[in-house]
C-alpha cells in the first residue's frame, strides 16, 4: 500500500507542477543583467507599503537577504501567498525566522515569509501535527507538493514578531528553488515607491602596501564630502587628494525609500577612473554560505572601532562574494605618474535612483617606504593555507580560507580569574575578521574534575562551546578574543507565571512559565500533562514558555511536569497538580 501511495503522490505532484507551469508560462518577464525575473507576484500584505529593511543591507556578520515590510508596529495583519504554488517547507524556531513559511512557485522561485505571529488554520494543523509527532516545539519539515497547495492571494499566516525579530514586521524573501540562492525582491516588480537617491556620506582612500601613500600618510584617510546638487557629491575643492603607489577606495553610503525613515542598503556601487570602470558591485543575489564575508566587504576595523560601515571598493584575497560584476586588479589602482586623474562613484538603489561622487586624485611619482612595528613573537598567517598555533596550554587550528588576508598573528596569556580552570588566552585581536570557524583547544588545570561540565567562555564570560577530549576542552569559534575554561553546573531557572500547586485553571486558557539559564543556554524543555507530552511554545526574547490548553486537557484533575535542560545537561523540574 505504501508503494502505491508514493507512486500516486509523485504522479499528482508532477501533474500539479505542469499545470502551474502551463498557467504561468505566458506571464510578463523582465530581463536584468544576468537572468529573467517574473513580474506577476503580488504584494504579501494588503496594507500601505513601507519598507524598513532592503536586500543587501549591511548587518553584523551578515547581509540582509530580503525585504522587511513594516506593519504599523503591530501584529496580526493577514499575509498572502504572492503567487500560486505549494508550501515546500515549514519551520518553527525559537530564534531566527521564528514561524516561517516557504512556498515553491512553478517559475522556479521560492518565496519566504518569516517572523509570523501564527499560521493560517490549514497550515497550523500541519505544524502542530509535526510538533506532536516529534515532541518538539522547534520543527523544520517539507510537506509533499500536493499536501498544501496555495493560490495567489490566499491567506497563509499573520504578521508578527516571532524568532529573533526586534519589532513587528514581515520579513520576505525570494530564492532560487534549486540552489537556495537569495535574489533581490525588488527585481520582481513589486510596487514599492522610491524616488529618493542614495546618500553618499564619506570617501576613504587606502594605501595598500608599505610603499603607498595618501597625502603623505600610509594609513586610511577620510575625506569629507559636499553636496553639489541633487544626488551629486564632491570632495571640497580646497582639499587635495595626493596619492602614490597602490591605492584603493571605499565609501560610506546608504539609501532611503518613500514612506519610511530607515536607512537601507545600496543596490550597486561602481567606481571609475578616467571614465573606465575599475570595480562594480551589484546586490542582485546573495549566497547564504558566504554571509560572513560581509566582514570582508566592509572595512571591519572601522566597524569594530566606530560602528561605521565603509563599503570597500577593493577585494581581499580571501573574499568569496559573488557580488563583484566587474573588477580590475581587485579594485587596486597603481598611481605612479605625475598627473591628475578623474574619479567617479556611481551609486544606485534598486529603483534606479542614482547619486554620484566626483573627485580628482593627483598622482605623484615620489615614492617612500614606510616602516611599521611588528611584534617579534608574531607568526605569519596566510589566508590560503592551514594555520596553527600551539604551546603547552593551547592548540588553535585555522582551516584554509579562515581569513581574508595575510597577517601577523599575536598571542598572549594572563593569569586566571575566579572560577576559571585555565589561564586567559588572548588570540590576536577583535579587529581581524574570521571567515570560517576555527578549533580552539585549551588544557585545563589539574583541579578540573567535572569534565562533562567544562566550557570555554570569552572575557565577558559568554559561552563559546566546549567538550572535553583527550586532555583538552575543545570549542569551535568564529572570532578572535580572550578565552578561558570554566564549568557550568547551574541548572536552568523555572518561574511559574500563572500556576501553583492545586490551582483551579478552569478560567485560564494557558499555563505560562519564564525560563532562563546562566551560561551555556537552554538545550531543551519538555512539558507533560498527565504523563503525556504537550506543546509548550517558547518566546526566545522574553523567555516565556506557554502551553495553550486544548481538547487533550479536559475537565478534572491533572498533573503537570516541566523539565528544562541546558547544553551541559543540568536540569530543573517543576511539578504541580491542577484542575479544570
């Protein structure tokens, strides 16, 4: 019987897909630089459009991969399927996207709807069934293509603030169904009003080696800009930009759409020298596997020191981003003649609004070699090789591609603090970005006996991971910093919010707790009523855990047990009897 069912499902799925394709084959398409995008998607909500976040917008450790639709600082607006298709994935997370729906469309694209308050009743049934089947609040599964077909305009859920969202909105994405590559939703023809040109806020010029200079300096130099017309900027005529050697450039720029005051991302940045394109970046698509490379796209040092987003118009050797549509010598320009050169930045948003920055650089033939202090104990690290540092106390292993540039690695240690089981080990500094995780192993002191509770934390005592293996505590890290070993023996905390032993809950729709953990974080929670698993929903931002009573808990006396366990397997248990 199972073989027959699978065969029927496959045939129906193929038939459904072919019907979708036939229905939509004649729809209008537009041609962009690299591919054809459909133009027949409708808006996901029937409220006035206001955008708070755009595709390619710069965020800590990642690019924004969709559009954030404002929802008037409230939840509960109906969310509609933008086109015919079928629900291909349903996911519930404590963080991340929270409640999310993925819909595959016959044109080869998938649309994503995230941070939902709740699902439509039909979809909610599938989600709840999966949660009870797996006995887990967090689920991630793929319905069969014939299980949840949707029509264009059908309500699939309601806007919310679930997951790691920091305010009520709808996060919306368009992806390639096969590759999961994210594409800029504004290329799909949504009616989003935008008549404002991007803002260019600063120019930065970089000497790229020890024999290059900007105005006699061998460090990054910034230049203030002056608007000279609508969407036009220039460096003040009174300011000279004298350069020699290998030079690169960067700018600070952002955009703003109609109907919202948020500063958003740029669609394209092009740098020209004497009328010829040197480098051009375009935020048409993004690869999720390369998200951390945002730290190579920006000047990471400037962000770490002053939270300034400088978008570099040059490419680090280890930068893997696919946003560079044109580049000559990775954006590095050699100035050795004795002549002025006309430079121009052309900055566009997805609606085609354009701003320009024009300035002159004076190339000088005078060359000077600058010397910089190098710590004699520093070790050369290379972006395209495996790098390793070890001594009697630690082993740090960095895989190929872990870095974006070559640099001199520095290490130091300091005496342990109270509660530590090792010295504090400082690996380099926070101003050098990491592309791929590296492995850190720290040898504990002899007085560590609870090996299964050992963890690695940073100098702010933030959990970094940790398992005891072969005499070391080992963790996978994504940034440089200062680290040491401590232990996590404290169980999570459970605070009942509306229940106590013996309480009559007849007039109460749900039972709630607030749960928290002091170090490694909550790994799982498990609620039982009358010894049967029940669904508790977790709000990661508030730490509130809530079970809504349903037909499983009828009138009469009941027992409740809630168990909360952290990553190091410390557990707390709350027991109560109640009636309904």
